[in-house]
């Protein structure tokens, strides 16, 4: 269940509710919203006396949660969450945040070039992998900490926030020293130790949907991070594996409005991994925005033909500029800004 405090409830009243929850043998997670505070009650509450909580001072209502994910659900929080990233980006508000950059950070010069280009075109964040999850152990695995340093330099030069993947629990401390947003890759969506560790992280998490994860599994993965203490989760649809092979992955855009219906978390779409083909990216980026996406994550490379990873799905600078112009028009049509 979830205890929704009244709009003007005092911190002491919330604290009292927390004490009652503990007395009942349950655990709590307090989510302080812009308008109201919500106390998510964690544990088997089926046979507990909800009336005690309902009667406590400052309580507006006690809501029974039906979804398996309690804290990520719309029942827990009716208003949409806005997740701030870095100093100027946010996801879930009016702005559609576009994060762009190469699949992998390959070199300082190349990354600084792409950073300037995507900034000029209107991106709010830079992407780039320093730790790469590769299918083959013989393929390029990323530059590691050197890649993070290059990204940090690009942030300094452009003012754009940086988003990069963290693959393992042992990397969380290092990656969050540099990054503004910690990306969980599709292959790690069900790495529950990593999700729990990110619950203790101080930076927002961009959680990519697993290659074969259902919507419930996706939101339960987000639940691990929120329940661990980090409410700043951005969901990212990046396509799923299907029988279809004209694309790298099938991009199921109906999940965008469906996630908005069942969850308050912002939703970003990755049409680069979602199609695997650069010539399909712009159309799917526009469709994602029309469907209500709160952001996009796009692979951009100065010379896609020679990219070390994911060149076939990367836009060059000119293509990205053109994509941004058309995404802006769609954004306006759905009363958003890009
Ligand atoms: C990436 O963003 O480069 C990446 C590896 O994505 P995914 O985890 O979605 O495959
Ligand atoms: Mn990639």
C-alpha cells in the first residue's frame, strides 16, 4: 500500500506515519514530491490494519497497490516524475531531452567534435560508452576510465550533461564520479545486484529495457533502484528481440503510452538500437515523440562508416541536425519542446 500525505502535511506527520509502518512490521520508503509526500509501504501488507494509517494526522488517503511494482506505479504517485540530469537537462517535463553521441568513446578528438556538433543541433546530453558490453570478448571493450575523462572534458567544453553505461557493481563509484546519468544496458536490466547498488547511487539512472523483458519485468527492475533509495529512474525502450530480421531489434512504441499509463517515470526511446539502421532512425524518433516519449537517445558519429561500434545505426552530424529539425516540429505538434 501507499500512504499519500495531504498537500500541507508536516515532516513530523510523515515521520509519525513512518513509525506506525515500522510498528506494523513493515518497511517504508518516503518519496517527497513537488506537491505531496508519499510513504510507500514495503512488505506483505495484506493482513495489516490500514485504518491506523488512514486515521493518522496529515494523511490524505491510503491506497492499495495492485501492480507488482509499487513505487514505480501510477497508483503510488499520480503526477508524472520529472528527473533532472546535470545542470540543465530534465526528463518528464515539457522538454524532450535528446541525448546524443557515439556508441563508444573512441578518441578525444572525435568525441569533442561530435559533442560540439550535437550541442549545436540542440541535444541536452552526451552519450558514449566507456565500458562496453560486447557480444564477443575479442571486440573493442571501450576505453574505460580514459573514456570517462574524455566525456568529462566534453561536458566542460559544451555544458552538456553526460550519460554513460555502468556494467558492474564495482564500477558504480568510478562511473558516478564522472557521469551525470548512469546507464544500465539492456543486457544488465536483470542484474539485480547492479540495480540494488544503483539504488544507493547519487546520480539518476537510465534503465534500458532488456532484450526479452516484459513491461512488468522492466518496471520491477526500476523498482529495485527506487526501493534501494534512488527515485531518479528514466526508463528507456531500446527495442526487443523478435522473429523479425529486417531490423536489429523491433521497436514497440505502444509501450510509451502504456508505460505512462501504469508508471509515473519518464520514458526515453532509443531508435538507434531499436532499428539498427541509420536510415530508419529519424522516422522512429519522430514517431516516438508523437507517441509521448520524454526523450530520445541517438547514436551520432563523425564518420559512421569507420565507427568502432554500431556504425550502421549511427547518424552523421548532418543527418542528426536534420533529425533534430524534424523532431522539433513533431514536438511542437504535441505541445512539447525539443
Ligand atoms: C548502447 O547504448 O550503446 C548499448 C549498448 O545499448 P543496449 O544496452 O540498449 O544494447
Ligand atoms: Mn551502441
